[in-house]
C-alpha cells in the first residue's frame, strides 16, 4: 500500500503541480504572457506543493518515518497562509478558501507528525473537506473553460 500510494503521490500531484508552477513562472518571467499579480502566488504554491508531493510520495514509497513532516508542515503552513492572504485580498475567495483548507491540513499534519492522536483525525477531516472543495473548483473550472458554464461559487 505504501509503495502504491507513494508512486501516485509522486507522479500525479507532484509532477502535475510542479509542471503547472514552472509553466506559470516561465510565462510570467520569460514570455510575459501572464500579467495578473496573484498568479505569482499560484506559481509559487504550485511549484512548492509539487516538490512537496515528490518528497511525500518518495518517503511513503520507502516507508520512511513521518516525523520529519512536522518541520516541513511549518513551512507549508506559512505558504498556505500567504496564499489565503493573497487570494482573499485579490478578491478570489474560492481560491482563498482552498488555501484556508491547506492551512488547516498543514497545522493538523504538524500535530499528527509529533504523535498527537487527534492530529490524525483532524488531518483526515481537512484532507476530505479541502479535497472536496478542490474537486468542485476543478469541475467548475473545467465546465467554464470548455462549455462556458458557470457553477455557483
């Protein structure tokens, strides 16, 4: 189970998010095709979370001790709080709300990583809630771009 989950963590969210972040960075800096300032935060987050997924997936694949995740969860909590501040201030509350969920995930992951039993339940809850919100945003964006439909947000 750890090897299968690790491989999926590396190749699906890890690679997809890293590639997306790099495309945004290159598009903003080399080609200047993206001009909206909050996209810098999106590029930063996608790149950092993509690299994070590579590390999580690889550690899971190897069956490594999860305790070092406590330190990393602090840094990713900071990135998540930065994202929620940027996107709420930019008026993009659906993405700001996503970063609220990510913040809760990393706070919960810290307590789970240091052995607090309630941290695992909180982590599972926030993974579920944030994952459902992310899937809704993905579905709404896909319908909007491909069919011009608008789902309520």
